[in-house]
């Protein structure tokens, strides 16, 4: 993972820390072409919401 960020109207530290831990644990399968691994760049937005 090259970069990650938390974006939103309000930045609650506990929420942001928990969201980042969740994103860091996410594993994507390697990119491949013709049965071989290839370099790739992926954008995978994650949305977390606090229900009040």
C-alpha cells in the first residue's frame, strides 16, 4: 500500500485510527496477465459511516 488517507467533514481520531487499521488489513490478490504477476496500481475507496 503506497498511500492512504482519511477524508471527511469531521476527523474523529478513534474512528480514523480504526478505519486505517481495517484498510491496512485488507488484502487484494496480485494483478496478473497470462498467468504471471504484473505491476499494477489500484484505487479502492472504502466508506465508513458513524451511525448516530
